[in-house]
C-alpha cells in the first residue's frame, strides 16, 4: 500500500527520517522533531524519551501532562493499562523491524480532567530509528484528522471528534 497521508507534517517527518537514515541526531530530523514523540524500551516497557512541542500529545493533554510523561511507560499514560497493552504491539513491531507503519485510528481517550472520554480520529506514523549509541528508538507522529479510512467505520463516527481538535 502506498503512503496515503494528506498531512504535510507526516510527509515532512517521513522525508527527514529517510534523509537521516533513521539516526535521531541527524540534521535532517532537526526541524521536524518538534512534531514527534520519541520512545525507547526500558526495563521491558516502552517509555517516552521525548515529547515534541508541536506534537498531538502536547496539544491534546497540555504541557504539564506531556512533560510529566517523559520516562513513563505507555501503561502509565492517560488511557491506562489496557490502552498501553493495545498500542504496545505496534511499537514492538517497529522496534524489531526498524520499518515504517501508518495507522488510521478512531478511539476514545481522556481529555482535560482525565475523566472525560472524548472521541478522537487520527493517523499515526511510526518509524524505526536509532539513538546516537545505536540503541533502538521509535518515532511516533500523530495527526488528528477526519481523513482516515477504517473499513466498516461510519463517517459519522470518524467525525464525532470535536472539530477544534483537527490538526493541519
């Protein structure tokens, strides 16, 4: 399947990753890392190593929550253990293959007080990468959008995400 994102942000990150050969510190990734979250495996768990200032995670949860996630496992994030286990499979696949993955997702996740579940539709680009010591890393870029295609999912459900949450 061809890369099908309409989002310039995802395309720019993919181009930077390719030019960098997956090396996180390469200058080709410098300008686009602000959109990215960087993960690594620590003590068996996938943890946040970096949260981009212009990332979907930052704009959805806010700076205090986003910066507090650095060093935390996916299971400790808003959404809890079930969410962490669900997404960990995709991270494990990219960690092992050092490849590319583009997912279209619709789900409900916490917003604001952490108790209110809000519908969210997004595309997530995951890229295998390497830290300077050559240990594996994962770049994750999320773009909240109505431009997703999930077989059998009605467009009304996709568009149930609040309009002000859509990213360019």
